[in-house]
């Protein structure tokens, strides 16, 4: 993955003298969920020469514990990336949340409510539990797959200095970032503190918020590790977690509160008569505290438990108080009279509850912070890993578009504007959610004081579905979430929100499939054309007009696509009509911008299928079959623009704002080898032959 | 994979003198679809010490061409084996068959009918196109996964002699088979004739039926390959294809006819205006012959075309007449006026149509033939690869059951009785199907003579769905398809036919899933218990009675399961009740035979789910909610026995006929650590605390 880029214009004589200087488009610090997602997204541009290096100070990736909840939106992204089936196969889907509370009369533990894990219909994907280590592995495997193994984190690499030459930040050819990195030995990058394992139980205490940045730093002894490498980068993404070194180098502060509530987490194989041990449960006991139960794959169960431990403000905890035994014994008290035994505890840790957010998401549009480096909160709402991956999911297609020359650098400003709001909402949500969880059940009258209204608790859970599933994200107006949209043409697809799937039928193969499955992440923008019933002359005429525009050398497709790429690589036009499938033929569709020969995933039908019913896509999106619509979807699957079928000027203006024309003059439609419809005029009347051309054997 | 088994009692002094003698439970000859499936099924028993070796004379596995059609039943088996999602991801599902015929008035090509590829609802899986090489790879990857890489074909190994000591065939400890194998060099096992590749087009002519066994044998020059190894085996499976060496060693003949019809097959990337190029099509032209179109993954399309070439009876064809150009030019004539161009032809071959079947499926219950070694026919019905894999799917769990000591050797006789009927049906079907395809369209009046009635053609296609999808297989009565069944208790699950899936909801997790997904192949028998509405006392009582039997030391579970295994490894009891899910608790179910703690896939509900509607399993199977039923399903997913809930004597008799008690005395229920229901009598009234146990920070 080392770049062989020529010395950048900004390189100085001093650089040149140093033999260990390398040049790279993007440097990533940290290979947690945010860093792995960054690497995976960028891997899709490796064939265009994009160079990336990712450094992690640890010698090996996580092997258990940490985050385990994947929300519906993350699963949609994994579908987009093309490996959802692996995650579904390994993960445990969550189906139901069960609430257990003390009976008001007797104080005895009773199941007071059951609700679906998320609102049915919110997403095609049920939220799923899978350990962070497996999630990271799938992302990294995918990045390797797309780069023949070249994009992979470099471990045992501790960054030492970070410099940004702000003067050259506006020069697109500059490498304004200088990073030095120290190669650690296996021993140094795997501090003995991490290896704590007793009877097969691994401790996660040294990766938790109970450790200060300074304490963590001290673990990495760099003595004797002489090799220090200089890396010159165009961009840098700091994915180095809550104690982010990158953030501290930039002098950016975290803002927010830390409570003194201490929680323990433990993954184990239970033997219990608690009947909901394979459900997500929120259990509030009468006076022994509360536990959250999360069933994991392979028979494991995670417990989150508030521990009877105090920390003084500004101080760090004596971590030795947190042991698997202390967590288990508290759990037993809460679950009484249900029994809870175990022969195997896999992992445990402890953490503070605190909600903090960074002042800024980066510097000079060249260095960006992502993931826990910008926002930390309690893990119980299961949002950290999801939000972290979604940060770099948002950032990296933008980075790649700029680096490959198809978008203006200003596009990168939308990263902070879009993700800051998400982080803020998350912090607010978590503050509320954690407080409810940490509190104790209280009779209604006492709620005002300091108890928790259990009805409110359940309601917050239920109404927060939208948020927790990752569905409430709505990016504000910007160059890539257009205010020029005619929202009324597709009222259920909201500009700034994620594009959701509907079932469609392939015109070419009659196969029913999800539209999102057929339009995976490729880095391309998707222009979904809904032309209506094209078996009617007017509708087909309207589509031909649009196609004439798209085929013209001035269209956004022709202009922004370099002729060295496939014509659908930058802007991919996908048509979903609602005529009877059999009332039109593939060659009725205008070529090549609407139907590109060899690209059968160009034309789909909203209608009935042989095996999977009718997807009713127009209805699902609220698109009128008469009026139709054009829906422009970003590479990260958020709706960017809704326009009318005739609004080619709107398309021009939209893409013109942030795109750059292909330097080679673009890819005119005339360069595509198309196919003429069959010529029936040349066909004479044919006699149907009465004998076989090839004689049969004589059976005798 | 080399066995380190002690010299078998039958080994002679001569054997002992030979240093290259190894002992193995099963030797497999040939690693085509049949051999790969055999290896995969047997791999699941490797942890019980089963040893297997598989020899293939070729140096490498197939890299393109050959079979490409997976029928629904095969896909169900892949689901059972646990890798269906990989096959679905790579393969092209088939959705519709289109018929193109000459218009009776003008002779012009017209689309005359469209039908779904198979009857919707026949199976959960749509038939799928995926190259044989990918199918073999998935089977072998799976076998490796289950054996840490140990079970894998040994290539460049040419068997030389085969001896069967029939005298010791009845001794379970004997190794009555002696096989000698020659190690070939890379050069020798990859004859130059195979390497024919012109402009990226590979020829499959040397793997086709156009080559005689003698011609093929001549290709393998063994000169100088000194190393000859002796392998002593308990069993041998000949999966060595149409020219089976194993079959010839045993002197078993193939019986049947060969026609003089010659077909060409070609895989290519088309550029065409034929609108159905991504559909399965049967195109009969007026007087240029017929073509079958099969869309493949990755933009490839396969054409099957009858060539205007004759062969004299008893002679082999001059293969040089078959070229990609001759196939393409014939295709163009048939499809006229639609155009057909290509820049890339991937592979082509030719074949005779002939239907032949072996006289016998093996010898002495020790050597078995499977796949093309027992039956050959035309490829167009897409049955060869499917039937070949299904042969060893039927055989190998039986072999493993005998070898691991859980079944009597007589069980193996059911292989031939069951699969002979399948082969016979296939041969008959193919005779009819190929004739229809090879003939020419004819006016109704002329059909009698030698034409093809196109209506009949379409009807055969439509009515053969059941057969082609692999759904019509119905094994006759035997020890493992019991005549004692009360078929009326589950009329839609037919004894001898494949068990089909229904959606159920997990009692433990509320997750809806397919019953077959939750009961993958493990080598275990499945006893599906349908106890009815267990929230009613009588029904729960009935279940408790059954469970008391199953828990007893005399039950089939206790008796046939060695105590070294999991208690559900030999006979896995799975309960599907139809009470409201919330009306019963997990610990209401009797332990451990009905609900085994830690095994959450024991108890399911037929009822509504949060995200996937209601599976209505009782209705799907025709089981009465009052009467209930027990359905015993074989390891290969065929229904073996249907009994009443009280018919424990029938269960005893059924398993008693072919099973052998565990030598260690079995696995009594008393050895299982169970969990008592919660003891509410010990729970006192609890005050709900009004203050928090852990004080909050003072915000000031
Ligand atoms: C117990 C627990 C349960 C959780 N449960 C969930 C959940 O269910 N769902 C959910 O979405 N989130 C959950 N989270 C939160 C989640 O783990 C984090 O939000 C997520 O890991 C953040 O991802 P990241 O990539 O930003 O940072 P991290 O995962 O912290 O990764 C940072 C990486 O950077 C590396 N690094 C750090 N400093 C340096 C440096 N100086 N140089 C080089 N490399 C460096 C580290 O080695 C690490 O690999 C949970 C967290 C915990 C502790
Ligand atoms: C053009 C074409 C299309 C087809 N399409 C379909 C289809 O769509 N669907 C379908 O189901 N079937 C189809 N078939 C049929 C299918 O390919 C065969 O039925 C299937 O491959 C048979 O599997 P097998 O394992 O029994 O034998 P094979 O696939 O022939 O495998 C035999 C193996 O044994 C090895 N071998 C042979 N002799 C020896 C020896 N002496 N020693 C050691 N090894 C030996 C060979 O190297 C080979 O690897 C098609 C066949 C052709 C030619």
C-alpha cells in the first residue's frame, strides 16, 4: 500500500534527504470500526490509483468484547457494500425487547411489556448482534478483496508527530500533512496490561473509558524502537478512538460531562431459568439496580450492570473493584428469584457514563476526526460503533471523489456539517437514555425527585426506535442535499435522508429483487428515473427526451465521466418504469443512457413477479405514475435531489455545483456500441420445414 | 487426510512388507460434483475419527464450462449444508422461461409463451445458474472448513488396480478393498489436449461424451511415474464420471441408447437485440434448428444448439467439425432477424445425446458408483450435476452412520434401491425431453411423422417442473422410509419425500426463521414434535409423557447416543408448538429431551412474528392442532416416519431396525445439567426503593 507518488510540489529539501519518506493520498490513524470502514470505502477507488495507509498502534486486532450492536442503517450499508449475508449468517438478529420491573404491590420481578425490537417495516434488516471484532474483520476482508490484499492496516505503528502546512491546504496537488510514525515491536504494541486473561476470561478494562489518555499512553513503551518513518499525506483521518491522539495533536477539546455512574459489562454463557435470556431485556429490580440483557451469537449473553461503586469527580476509578464476580453477583441479585450460573465468562469491562463531543471535526478541510474521536457516550444504546462507521461512510466517498478529480474540495465541508448534527443528537439521546437506565424504578409520585418512571422508560425505548435504528438521520440542505428539490414528487423519499429499498423486477431477466441489492456501492451517484407507464406514447416520448439530453455531450453523464471509465461509473442511470413488463421490450428503451447494452441492471419494472409478489415501488416512494420523478441518490445512499422528468437544467445545476468535468473531455454517448432493434423489413415469409435436417438413426 | 489406522485384521504379510500402504475408511475416486459432495458430507464426521481420501487423475479442478444449472432441491441441500448464501450471491436465479416459435402463417420467429421457471411455491429457492467449478469450490471449501483443511482431493493421482475381497465384506472391521494409485506429474495429469485455448476460448471437447473411454485413457501417459501407493479401504465410492474407471474395473456395463444427434454448447458475452437474452429460452426456428438460451452470472450466456452434423452409429465424431464459429453461425440463423455478436467466447463443447444407465450401483455393499458413473443423458434438462450430487448426498450419511458405529451395514442397501429409481426416472424424462428439443417445429397434422408439437413441448416443460426442480423424488418403503407411518397425521409431508420448510418463531428469542435454516445438516436425525397448543393442560400433559419416554434410559435418544457426544448429535428432538408464544415460558417445557438448556433451537412456535408474518407451519404440513404428530426426518432431509404423539413403540421399532445401541451404554437424561423453574415461594415482599443506591455528582 506504500505510495510511489512523485514528491509533492510542497516537499522540501529536508524531506528529500530523508530516505524514509513516502507519499500517500490518505493516511488513516486507527483501525477500529471507523478506520476499517474508511479503508473499505477507499478500497473501491484503488483501481483508480488512490493510495491509502492505515496505522494502528496495537499489534493485533480486537479478539472479543467491545461493541456488538449493529443497527438497521448499518446493515443497509453492509448490504450496499456487498457483505450483508456474512453478517446475517454470523449475527444474532434482535426481535423483541422485554421489560421486567418490580410489581408495584409486592416488589417482585415481573415482565411488564414486550415490544418489537424496532418498528416493523422501518428497514428490511432486523438489528443484529455481532462482536466488533467480526465487524472489523468483514470490513477489512472486503477492503482486501477489492485491492488484492493491498489495503490492510499496518499494525504496531505509533504515530509520533503530526504537522499540517495550512499555507498549502488549498493546493490540490499538495501533500500538506507530515506524519511521523514509529515502528513498535510486537512486545511494545501489545502491552502486558492488555493480556490479562484469567481462566479464559479476558479483561477489557484497559480499553475502557476508565483509563485516562495519559494512563493509556504510558502503556506504550517506545524505547529502542528506532525506526521512524515520515509519511506525507494529502488527507488524514483520525479514527483513533476516545483518547484520540490526532485530536490532541490538533489541540481540539472534548466538551461535555462525565457522571460518576460506573457500569460493568460481561459476556458469558449462562445457565439460567430466566426465560428471556435470549431476548434484549431491560430489567429494573426493586432495590438491587438494573441490568440490560443482550443475547449474542454462539450462546453468549451480554449483561450491562450498574455497579455499586463511586468515583469522585475528576478522578479515575480503582479498576480492581470491577471483577467478573462482582458483576455476576450484582446480576444475580437483580434477577432474583431467577437463577444465573455460568461455566464460562468470555470478557468483561467497566465504564463511566459520560457524554462528550469534540469542538470541531477537523482542520483546514485536510484533517478529519471520526468515530469515538469526536463523540463518546454510554454503550448501552448501542450507537458508538454504528455512528463511528457511519462517520467514515459519509466522509470517504467525498474524499475519494475529490482525490480522483471528480469533485471540488469544498464538498468535504459537508462532512462536518452533516455529522456534527448527528453527533449532537446522539449525545442528547444518550444523556436521556442513560439517565433512565441508571435511575431506579420509582412510583409515579416520586419520579420528580430522582426515580425513573418505568412507563416513561418504556416510551423512550419505543419512540427512540427511529433514532436507534439509524433512520432519523436527515442531513441539512447543502450542495449534496439540494434545496432545489421538488420534494412533492416523491414525498416518502426525503431529501437528506437515506434512500430505502423497494422490490422491483428486472426487465431483462424477470427476476424480482431489491432495488438496493441491484445498485450496490460503486462510488457512483445513482440517478433513478421513474418515467411512469412507458407503454403509453407520451410517457415513452418524455423518457426519450430525457435520454436525448443524457446522450448529449453536455449532459452530466457525458461531461463528468472520463472516457477511461465505464459510462456508468460516475453517474449511473437506473430506470424503474411501471408499464406491464411484457408490454415493452428491452430494445424499446433508448440506448445507451437509459438501456446500456451489457448492463442489464439498467431497466426495472414496478410490478408483479413470479415468486415474490409485487413490490409497489412507486407507491412506496409516493411517486405518481403519471407525473414520474427523477431521484438522485448519493454514493452513500442518501437522497440528494428530487426533480421532474423534464428538469434537466436542475440536474445540470445540481451536479455543476460540486463536480468537476472530466479532464479528458468526458464520455460522449457516441462512443458506446449500441444495438439497433431487429429489422423485420428484411425478413421474408418462411416455410416451416416438415422434415428434420438431421436424419435419425435407423433403430433396426 | 492419510489414515493412521492400525493394520486391519485382513492385512496380509505382503501388505505389511510394502512401506506405502495406508488405511482409510472411505476412498473416493473422482472429485467432480459427486465426489465433492461425498467429501463434504463425510467431512462432518471427521471429528469422530472418520478418515477419507479422494483421488482425481486431473491436476487441477475445472475452471469453466460444464454444468451450470442448480435445481431447487440442490439449493435446499446447500441451505442444509450451510452455504446457500454464497451460491445465491454468485449465481443467477432463473425466473421465467420464454418460448419462441415460428408464426404458423409467416414462419417468422415470435414469442409464443412465458411461464415461470418453476411452479411458484414449489421450493423456497429459485433455480440458479452457477458454473460447476464454483459449485465444486463451495463444496470443497466447506469440507475444508469442517476439517481444518484436511479433507481435500488429492490430484494427479491415477488409480491403477482395484481389488475387493468379497470374503471379508461382512466383517465390519475389515478393509476388503485394495486400491493402487499412481502419482502422476503435473504434466501427465494435465494432458496437452486439455489446454486447448484460442483467443481466451477454452474447449471442453476433451471432457465431452464425444470422447470414448479408450481415447480419454490414452491421454494419460503414465511412463516414468514410479510412485505407486497401496490404499486399503473399508468402502470405496466411484465418482469418476461417465467413463468411470471404477465401473469398468468391476465389469459393470452401461445400458441404453445413443442417438446420432450432435449438439454444441457455448458460453459467451453477447451483444444482441434479442430481448430475452437474460431469460431461459427455448427457440425453435422455422427451418434452421433450435437453440436453448441460458443466462449465466457475470453477463455470460450459454447457448445449446443442435448442429447439422451426423455421426454413424457406433462411431465417434470428427470433433474438428465443432468450432465456436460453427455454433455461433447456426445460432445466428436460428435467431434471425435478431442479431447476435460477441467479443468474448468463454468456452464451448459438443456432445451426443444418449441415455444410459448402469446395470448395478455397486458391489457387495462395499463399493458404490455415483453420479455420471451410473447415469448419463443430455445436459439440456440440467439434471446431471444435480443428480450426481444428490447420489452422494443420499449415500454418505449412511456410510458415515455405519462407519461411526451408529447404524447397521444393511442400511447401505437402501442407497441403490433409492437412487436406481431416480436414475431410471431421469433417463426416461431425458429421452422424452431431448427428443422434443431435437425435433423441428411441425404443424399439428405432421407431428405424427417426425415433427415436434410445440404445444406438447411447452406442456412437457411445464408439467416437468416438479421433476426438474428435484421435487418429485419419492423414495420407496424401506427401513428408512417407514411403512408404519401414519401418513394421515401430516398429509402434506410425504414419507420418502423431502421435508420442506415452514417459518417458525423461536420460543427463546422471538425470532422468525425457516425451520430448515434452524435445523442444518449435522448428521443427526430430526424428530420434529408437533404437540399442539401446549398452553392447554391435556396437550402439555401429552408432551410431558413423550418427554418422560425420551428422558428414560430406554428411549431412542438415550440408547443410541454415545455419552461422549452431545445428547442431540444422533437424534435431535425439535418441538414446534402452536400455543401463543407468550402463554408459555421456556422452563415450562420438560427438560432435557424437549428443552435442553443451552440449546435454544429446541422449541419453536407456529404463530405470528414481529417482522415476517405468520408461517402457519401446522397448516403447511397438514398437521392437526388437536392431534399433533411426530415427524422423523433423515439426516438427508427426507421424511422417514410419521407417528402419533403417543407412538413411542413405533419410534422404538423404527430406529431399532437399522440403528445400533451406543457401545458405551448410551446417554441417559440424568447426565444432563438441567435448570429448575424459579422458586417463588422463597421470595419475600420487596419494598421498591425510593432513592438511588449510588449518589449523583453534585452538578455545582
Ligand atoms: C462495552 C462496550 C459496548 C459497546 N457496545 C456498543 C454497541 O452495542 N453498539 C455500538 O454501536 N457501539 C458500542 N460501543 C461503542 C464502540 O465500541 C465504539 O463507539 C467504537 O469502537 C468506536 O469506533 P472507533 O473506530 O471510533 O474507535 P475505536 O474502536 O476505539 O478504535 C480506535 C483504534 O485506534 C487505535 N488507536 C488509538 N490510538 C492510536 C494512536 N495513537 N495511534 C494509532 N492507533 C491508535 C486503537 O488501537 C483502535 O484500534 C461499545 C463500547 C464498549 C466499551
Ligand atoms: C455442456 C454440459 C452442460 C451440462 N449442464 C448441466 C446442468 O445444467 N445441470 C446439471 O445438473 N448437469 C449438467 N451437466 C452434467 C454434469 O456436468 C454431470 O452430470 C456432472 O458433472 C457429473 O458429476 P460427476 O461427479 O458424477 O462426474 P464428473 O463431473 O465427470 O467428475 C468426474 C471426476 O472424476 C475424475 N476422474 C475420471 N476418471 C478418473 C479416474 N480414472 N481416476 C481418478 N479420477 C477420475 C475426473 O477428473 C473428474 O474430476 C452438463 C454437462 C455438460 C457436458
